[in-house]
C-alpha cells in the first residue's frame, strides 16, 4: 500500500467513511490478530478491544509534519 493511498484512506476514515475504516482494519488485521494472543492462545475479547482502540486511533490521528506515514508501521 502506497503512502499516498494510505493517507487518502485515513483522510476518508476521519471523515466517517466506514468503507475506508474497514479497508484499513483489513490491512492491519494480521498485526492485530498477532497481538491478541495471550500465553500462546488467541483471545477474542482482546482482539475485539484492540480493533475498537485501533478504530478510535484512526479517527483521532493528527497529521503534523509527516511526509511518510508508512514509516510508523511495523
């Protein structure tokens, strides 16, 4: 995913576009899933909480002097 496309998706998501939020969530779902494992086992409640927090962060992220947003992703 290119930096420009991700920025467009984030802008659309912040304007309330649920499709953009869904697309971003799908892209990062493997990372969220990986971080939802506790003691080697998947925890559905943790996954749900991380998804909710991720959506909150998408909606509230502020771009300030960021030329390449992809450098912030693991």
